[in-house]
């Protein structure tokens, strides 16, 4: 009868570091989690709080599917440890709007059919919300550049651009029309009608 | 990831002591590179010391007219700081040319200096790499080395430093302030990163346990004539194949002061002071720029897949200097596209 050893390669088992408490305010609710220090913010949201809207895509900060807002700023939750965010305010896709009252961006994504598969969309919307919070993008070209942390191969980028531009336009955050229309001509994307 | 413990440091002295007390500890600021390396098993610290509550995130004026960037200020907050935008636009452009908005919101200024090479073999535990495992060999020499260096390389390593921000910091003559077990000291930026030599595992000249506390910019920011030109395989969110930070002062068409630093070509941001000196007193013409570019690339060596970088860098230098002279870049409404004219 063969004997099974606990650790591979004859090495002694490694003692795991103890868990530690972390206080997080997520979508307006306070939580205290008792977690291992290597738990990423992404895993804390999904595995401990059942907030599965935030997606684990590449898990290396390259695709943006895990984007959430920490104290109003967008970050890759896969490249951040939950223990680094003690006392932070975190907003996920679940906290942007409600089923009865979607956020303007969520509504614009529906209106413009700006959906990729469900995997990328929550990160795209959270990233767009961060872009709005930053207030730096005033032209289509700038929206494209400042959304470049969200990568997907589904090809819905042009409709996402339309959705984001509509919200920027409605909130009065874009430059005069010609600035971004000129960009649109180069980008081969139809400009969004400015509000009447 | 390996198992590790985590403590949040509340003071610089405490962080330095904590590092000394744990042999395999690492500081963590934004963590955007370190956590990735830990997931890949390239970095295996047994203890992390969180820095975000040290309060080193201020950006403030210095008495000599310079600007102090706190080591824990984020790359995004630095790039968009009004003083950086107006007085050090080269730095603003270099930071915004790098990474993605999400990463720039997390990554810190001190951490930017500490990021490690993205050479494929450094990340691939199945292959030899002298930087990851000293003495194991270099897989990039004779391997797939499109992203590797052409200047200052050695038989041990041809990896490049991946930062954009550091190229601008090198050109601007930044001073790095550090705190360690033996107190505080300053390091000139050009002395901070090392060439690989036969110790490529050492990226910089920090002593064990030393912590970067600030990056001090001198008063001169070259806000009138500058260019950060970044050439890469796609328009956004990619590391530089070659980048050039060029900055000048002009009297009419005569160059009175000049700075030139390259990214993507060496183990450190590559600054050539002899080439800079060749610019001073000369007319700002294509002929001048061509001579200077040839001087910078004089000792360049290609390794096959990256040999194209020699000609690319030569032309990029000429173009960046020309852009800096003419300042025909649209800076107000389309700032993000500057690096890709």
C-alpha cells in the first residue's frame, strides 16, 4: 500500500500566515472581513461578499474586467490586496445604480447596445465612471485613450464610445462639437448627436 | 502566491525597522508590479510592509523653486498636478504615456522607480534568467529579444527598464531622497538605476532596507521646448520599444541648454551627457539632431530581433528634438496623443 505524504517533493508543509481583519465600506455598507493577507480586493469582493459583478479576467491588470472604484478612483482590483484598503470606500458595478434606477452610464450602455459579453461590461462601465469622475476626457480621442485599460476582443468598442460620449455630452463635459467631431472623422465612428 | 504576513507601516522609521527585522520582506506602495510578480512566483516575499499610510503623498514646492513629489503620490495625481502640468509638462506627458488609467491611479512615484523589467524570460520560471536567478544564464541573448536593450548591455543581461516616467525624471535631473537603517541620503537620478554588468539581479543602487521618500525636481522644468516621443507596438497601453525625452532651451534658433534621455533601450533610462553638450551652441536643425543621434547610438549593439531598435532610436531622437524645437504638438485638447504623432 502506497503512502501519501502531505507535502510534495518531501518538503515540510509551509505554515500559513494568520488571517487579519480588514474594514471595507462597499457600496455604502460597512464590512469587516477576516482574511488572509494575500487575498486580492477582487477575490474579497467575489468570494467573501458574493459581489460577482466584478469579474476576474486576466488576473494580471491587463484586461480591466476587475475595475472598481476605490475612494472614487478606478483601479484593477486584481492587482491590489484587500488588506491595503482598510477603511477605503469601494464602489462596484452593483453600487452604481439600482434595478429601478440605473446610473446614467448603465442606461447609456443599454441605449447604445454597448455590451460586450457580460465579462467585460461591468469593468467597462466602472472604468467609464472613473473617467467621468476624473473629468479629463473632453474629446472622443481622449475617451478612447482613457478607456484603454479595458481590453476585449468582442469589438463593441465603438458603441461603448458612443455611450460614454452621450453621458459626457449630457453632463456638459465635452468641448465644443467640432473638437470631437473632427476626431470622430478620423476614428471612423459616427458622432453622437449633441443634446437639442 | 506564497504565504506572507502584512503590516501597515505608520511611520518611515517603523517601516525601515520592520524591513530590517524580516529578511525576506518587501515594501509595498501601489503594488501594481510587485503583486503581479508574486502571482507569477518571480517575487516571493514572506512579509509585506504597507506604505500607503506613511503620508508621503504630498506634492509641494521646494524653497529653491523646485518641486517635491512624495514617494507615495500616485502616478495619476502627479501627472495631473497643476504644477507638474504647467512647469514640468515633459513629466506629465511621460507618465500619461505609460500603463492605463487604472494602474496610474494605484502606482506610486517611488514604486515607478522600483518596477522590474518586463523581459519575457524574467517572468518565465521555466527558462534561465540571470536577473531572476543569478548564474542561471540569459535566455534573451540568442532568444526572442524584441523588447530588449541595445545600449549598455552585458553578456549577463540585455533587459530594459520599462518605465516611461523615469525617462523624463532622468532628463529633468531629479534627485531621489531615501531613508534607511543608516539615516537619510540623496541619490542623483542618473546614479539610481544600474547597468547590468555581471550583477543584473541588482536593478539599482539602494542599500538593503532603504526606502524612497521623495523625488525632488529642480526648478528648471523645460516647459517651453520639450517632447516625450514613445514608439510601441500599439497606440496605447504598451511598453516602449523606444522612447525619447527631449528638452531644450532656445535663444532664437540657437540651442542654449538641452536634455536627452531614452527609454526602452537599456537597463536604465539612458542619458548621454556628451550628446547633450553637442547640442549646446548649435542651431536647432535636422543636421545638428542627426549628428547627435548618431553619437548616442555609436556603441549600440543589436541582438537579432531587437536590432531594428538602433535605427528606430536614431530616427526617434531626431524627431523628438525637432518636435521640442517646433512645439507643433497640440497640447491643450489632445494631450494624450502627443507621444504618437
